C-alpha cells in the first residue's frame, strides 16, 4: 500500500480579548486533525522514514520511546495501517498505561527495557534484531533528516503569510523541518521554538544539524514548567481555559506549553501590534490520558 495520508490540517483563528487588545491575529494549524493516532508532527516525521523502509523491502519497524511516547503510538498505528509489523522498546520496567494499551491494540510488540540498556539504542536493536533482515531501525521520537523533510511540507500548505510561527520542541526535528520549509518558500516568517525541557538551549545544536542552510530563529526557553512532562497549577488552569474557550484540545507536555508561551509573550508586548502569529498544533492529545490526576 502506498504510504501516504490525505492531509487535513486547517488553519483556524483564535479569538480573545487579549489578542484584540494587543492588535494581534493568532491562528492555529490543526495538525492534530491529520489522524487520530498518527497525529500531527508524528505523521509528518514518519512519512519518509516509512517510505524508506518500504523501498528497502523492510517489513518490521523497530523503534523506541518512553511509556507515554506519542511517537510509539504513532508508529504502532502507522505500522498497522500500512502493513508493517512493529516492535517498541519501552524505557522502564513493566509499566501499564493508556498509551501502551493503544500501542498493543494496534499490534505493536513491546519490549520493556531498563534505563541503562535503553541508552544505547543501536546496541539494543543489534542485540535483539541484528539477524532479522526485515527489521528497520527508527530512532526515538523519529529524529532524522527524513523526519525533518516531512515536517518541511507543512509550510507548503500555508495559503497566507505569517510574521511568526510557533512550535513545541522535543528533539528539534519538527522545528528544523519547518525552518527549512520557511527557507525553501523564501518567506520572511520568523520561527519560534518552545523547548519543553529544562535548559532548552541545547536544542539549538539539535535543530541546526537538520537545517539545509543556517537560519535565525528564537528559542523561548522559559516555558518548560520544571522540565519534560512537568506541570504546575498555572499551566493546568491555562489548558482548562483554552480548551473550554476554543474547543481545541491541547495537553500539558507539548502544545499547552507552546500556547502558554504565545499568550504570555502577547501579554508582555513581545509582538509588534498588527503581527500575525501561527501556532502549530502538533497533536499528541492522548498524552492527556496520562495526566488526568493533574486536572482534579
Ligand atoms: C513529539 C512531539 C513534539 C516534539 O517534536 P520534535 O520533532 O521531537 O521536536 C511536539 N509536539 C507533540 C504533540 C509531540 O508529540
């Protein structure tokens, strides 16, 4: 089967008094609507990786992730849809949760791995699947040049121009792809990455290694809320309000932090009046299931 999905990712405006007061127009690109499981940037990142697996006649996708990994789930669902077998190495001992339940439901075999051996993914792969000529290695989070290539296509879909594009940033692959797309389309749009980790400055190297040509962009490193998958009551309150106001689901690990950054920067007059800002909804809303207890 051909490895493609019809892309449905409309751009919608977010209206509220803050943006009106500051003279801003804020939009959100709904990559979360591309597919319920292979959502957002994870589809874009997998597209050329899966095509490359198919071209090499590989039938078994092997990848890696934490117990709440959106990438594991996207790979499981994409494997099922496009006729691959899938194995996921899960960081940590025998854990059960909703994400892993959905992975298994899509037929992914899970191998729980202690944190020490998890570190060397190539070694793990060679150990278990070295002699399986059908096995195809996909790095954690889908970080790869092919991943960035898929993400750059997001920019080709835009029918209007924006002063700023914002995206949440984990491995930096999505950010690099979008920056490459901005360069290719010769746009003046400024790219803004919101790292979801503490000390997010290190992500600049990760982004830069996938750039086709050097580019200027901004890292907003002050919106990690304590670190990866960490939250605080302010972030949770923001997410509740945003979802209730817009009908757009977001979650605390990625999209909640990115949107919080836009609202906070707007309130602090970071943007010139008249600016048009596009937030990328990179999907991942199943992550909410692992954080229900934060919303009480
Ligand atoms: C994985 C993920 C990201 C991070 O993408 P990178 O390419 O790793 O930077 C952002 N948002 C969501 C919802 C994700 O699932």
